[in-house]
C-alpha cells in the first residue's frame, strides 16, 4: 500500500525535490549569500527526514479507507455496499456514494434476473410435466402396436425425445439437488437393469448387445440421481456404439472397498487432445460433430451431479478403441465429509 501511495503521489514528490534542488542552487550561486557545503548538506538531510516522516504520516492517514476496502473485499457478500467503511476525505465520500449506487443498481438487476429465472424454471418444469402426458400416451400406443414393423423405429425415435425431455426435467431440478437428496442402500443390478430396459428400443435398433458383470453389489447413494448419472453415461455409449456392437457394464470393488461401476463401448473412441474437455459444457468433440446429434450436455450434467453426490466420474479412451467411463461411489463413512 505504501509503494502504491508513493506511485500515486510521484508528481508531488518530484515537485518537492525539484523545489529543494532549486533552493540549493540559489543559495550556492547567489554571491551575497555565503553558505558552507556541509551546512547545506545538513539542512537538506534534515528537510528530507522531516519530509519522509510527513509522507509516511500522510500515507497512513490517506490510505485508511483503502485498507478498510481491502479487508471488506474478502468478507463481501450480497450486501457489500451496506458495509462500506467510513470516509475521512471528500474523495473517499464520492467513492462511497458511487459504490453504493452501483451496489444498489446491481442488487436490483440481480433481483430481476433471479425473478425471471425462477419464472422460467417453473415454466420449464411445468412444460416438461405437461409434455410427459402425451409422451406416455404415445408409448402406450407404440407398445400396443409392436407387431407393425415400423413401430420399432418409431419406438426408438420416441425414446430419444423422452430422454431429452427427461434430461430437461433434471436440469430444472439441479439447483435444488441438495434438498432432493436421499441416501439409501441401492443394489447396482436393479439400478442398471432399469436403465437398460429404458434404452432397450434404441439398442434393438442398432442391434447392440449388453453384457452385465459383477453387479451383485450394494452402494449407499441416492437412487434417482445415480440413475440419472448412469443414464447419461449409458446413453453416450449407445449413441456412439457401432451397429452390432457390444456395451459392457461391469462393477468391481477396489482394495479400499470402493465400488466402481464402468461402462465400456466399442465406439470410435476419443482422441487424446479431446479427453481433458469431454466433461466441459457444450463440448461435442469430433465424433459428435460427425453424428450431428450431440448436445454437449450429457457428460457435463453427469459430472456436475456426480460431484455433488461425491461420485468420482472418470473416462478412459483410445482412438478407434472405444471409451470406458467409470463411476466411483464413495464409501459410506465419506458422506459426512461430502455433506460439509
């Protein structure tokens, strides 16, 4: 703070030193004034010491407001403009008024944005619930007419629409995940088979085989949100699997006791330079652009939800060798740490 103050006052310091130099030259060059060099040096030292003390004092006094602002910076919340420090100078008072006006304007705009967001979120949630009714009716009609050959294709397309609508519903619920989080003992087999059944029509369309192994495990987690994470992973595997491909869903237990659920496909894989970005929002990658069906939201949402639940989501892939995504469920005694 002291050096910043000196930088701001450099013009005043320069003027003072220039004035002192001019006075010294005047004393030395005036033939009517006889001054010893030692006396002149002594006088200059005294003046400089006194001036340094004065500058240090003024720095302490004039930067009180700035030091208080710096402390406020680390403690600021939504009402930061109400906690502005007292001003001692007119310029500080002007800064205070500007900051208060800016804070009030910001709070007003933030309140308006939040109101619009709440209304939009409520509308989206209501729309999703409304659109699920005709989707359910369509599904009943499709199931009742499975004998018609074209119905298999319609069923697969219906599933894609249903998954997008269901994904939107979970997006609208995401901000309140902490209030909608219930821990329970979940058998992996029931969780996985439920999602496999949901995607079965899509798998039949592409003639994809699913191999399930080691799912006789029980994990402590939230069933609904864990199913959502697994659904995004499995949907990606089905989307990028080739015709007549195989998807392997396998569970294992590490030496630490942690349960790992993995989904391995035989798709085109992910290049090394794309791997660090696959969980980024909106990132589709080369394969997603080729298929022109990726939204860049699936893995991003899965990662976001997984982190909130303490599930570690990781991916391993080689180009043209498929992709494996793993869900590492936390141990039961880790939930206290996750909740904090």
